[in-house]
C-alpha cells in the first residue's frame, strides 16, 4: 500500500457508522490517579491486567473502531500472551498511539501551557508503526479565564499541533488533532464558544499553512459547555452551541469530529453526543473518543480484582454500545 492508501484506509475504518474511539492512553501519573479512585495501586502488571481485560471484551469491536494506547501498552502482551495491538486487530479495532510528551508552562505567558514532543517524533513514529500503530494522538490544552488563553498560546499551540499532524501524515499515520479547551473554571457557555471558535480557527489556519490533508485526519475537540463550576447546560443547549461553532469553523473536508469527554460524567457525554446527532445531518461524522466517560464504570467494577473481569467487561461494553447508539442519535437513557 502507498502512504496515501494507508491513510485513506485507516480513516475509513475509524469513522465507520455506530463506532467511536476508546482513549486508553493515560500516562503513568494519570492512570495512577484513575486507579487510586477505585483503590488500586498502579503497577506495570495492574495496568496490563486492566487494559488486557477491557480490550478483550467480546464484541467491543462492534462499537469501537480504534483504541489509543500509551507507549507502554503498545509493547505489552495481553493476559493470554498476545501483543496488545494484535489483540485489538483481532477484534476489528485499529490500534493507535499517544505521541505527545505532555505539557509545560508557555514561557512569558503566565497561566498558559504548551505541549512538547516534536523532537525525534519521526523516529518514534517509525517504531510505533512497526509495533502496529496506524494512527496517533497529540493533545494541546487551552485554559479559560477572563484573560486566558492569550493570543500567544493560541498561536503557539496551533503551530505545534499542525507540525505534529504533518509529520504523522508523511509517514502514513493518521493524526488525531486534539485541541482541548478545558472545562475547568466558572465561565459561561458563551465564553466557551468564543474561545473554542478562536482556537479552532487558528488550528485550521496552521493546518493549512503546514499543508496537512484535511481528509486524512480526525479532529478531537472538547464540546462547548459551561465551566465545571457553573450551572450545567442541557444536552440540547450543548449540542446547539457546539454545532454553531463547528459549522462556522471546521471545513467539510474533515471526515470526523471525535469529541473528548473532558470531565463530563459518562451519562452526560453520551447524552450530549446523542443530542448533536439528533440535530440532522452534518458535513462530518460526529463521534466519541472518550477516556473517562467510557472507562469509569469498568474501572469501578474491576477494582483491581481479576475475579471481577466479566463485570468490568460488561460495564465497558455497555458504555461503548450506548455511545455507539449516540453516534446515530438513537440513545435513550
Ligand atoms: P477524556 O475523554 O477522559 O477527556 O480523555 C480523552 C483523551 O484522550 C484526552 O487526551
């Protein structure tokens, strides 16, 4: 296959109707936080055990088209001693890999951050591709306050995201472009809409500058919602505000917008996606790329004990199926 054929085939598989992406790419500190919440101390063995369990849930591939892995998991074997990428492929699921190296303060922009990891990215991508990864993810974050994010942060982060995406495509890896406008704070839904619009405009301008092929990428944004400390908006309000921004800024050439859950409860994340897909046809597929909203119930059910494996798998499948239904606007709580 040529690189173009590889990119097209991967995009086609990822955006299949009724399916979305499972983000299981938590870094060591993040997975330690999630495990601690269910009374489990994070270790290589526990991470392998838990991830092996959820990836081998029978039928997962009916509602999950891709899984984003952390580097450690890409090289691990399942409990049945099958390489994790091979286990996923046997479920009809495309393996992907988180490739950014996290964020740090953006110098001379107090409160803003920048994501790092471009140095040596080509070499790492070659290795990941040999291990079975066919798509990648890179996340940049934007904080909202009365004055954040600064123009400096909006521009610098967009530039980095576009450079990452261009490098991925040159190697036949589909980039998931993730500009996350954080939910933290007490802002209004209107402020979230303004910031999301500004961030996305800048991201697409940078993607254009770096000649990224829009038909061969996936956008992974946050939904437009009020801040976590503000009164909640209904799914219809979230859907209307989100679509209003995206219809004005995201080119129709982008095949899929796969939202992150970003601190929404599993039920909210499903209801909000469902409300968007109930508002009639859009130029792009609207799907999910959830971490917490897909895994929280499974992690609770597992609680570090393999005897709870069947319950954890059932909880995982349930959320995956409900979000698969939300993809078509047919989810009923
Ligand atoms: P959440 O859905 O938990 O926000 O995670 C998605 C993700 O991959 C963040 O980078």
